[in-house]
């Protein structure tokens, strides 16, 4: 697991594929809509493919009319780095980290599940526990304690 980067967005933009997805093993891949076997093709939804479940992070059709760029999105048919960074940041916050935060903060979630979700958030934040704590609305000390619990029981 790693943070989504501008290079991932640029690579997707340059591809001919319809969807940028997050696989269940934390990889970013490009898919075509026809590869979806079940589920609704919508932003941040989870769908099933022949390779398993994936979360849709970006649809090609959202590029032309999205509001994440104040000026031209691309020049010479190549996505500029600044808009790509903004796109990656929005997707990481809303499409990757937010579902994990919800999972980690749901009532009734046991400590092990919470610790696993927090560990994923930290991984997607590039190992930055302070940033992970910010997403979770808690202190870095709480994040550290949960990571210690996970490490002790793994």
C-alpha cells in the first residue's frame, strides 16, 4: 500500500482505459468498464471483476468537467503535474482514506479491526502517523498505540 501519486494519475490519463481502480491488495490498476462483472460503476464504489473486488477511484469521463483544476488540465494531450497532484490528493482523501476512517471509527468495531484499519491508513499516508491521526480526528499517540497492539498480536 502506498499513496496515490501524480504519476499514477498521469499514467491513467495517458492510457486508453476507462477506470482507475484500487485492488484489494492495495495496487492501483487501469480497467475497462466491460471488465466489471457486478456492481454499480460509480465513483468510490466497490465492484467485482474477474480478478476480485476493486474500488473505482477515477473514471475517464470525469476529466473534462471536474472541478479540481483551475486552468487547463493538460497540454499537448499530456496531463500536467500540478493538476495530477490535486487529483491524487482528492482521491486519496475521499476514495481511499475516508472509507478506512469510517471502518476504524464505526461503533462496535473491535480493537483488532480498528488497529488493522489504522495500519492501512498509516500505510496510505506514506507512513506519516501525524497525517493518519489528522484523518482519524485523534492524536498521533492513539495511532501509535493501535499500531503497537496490531504488531503485538500479529
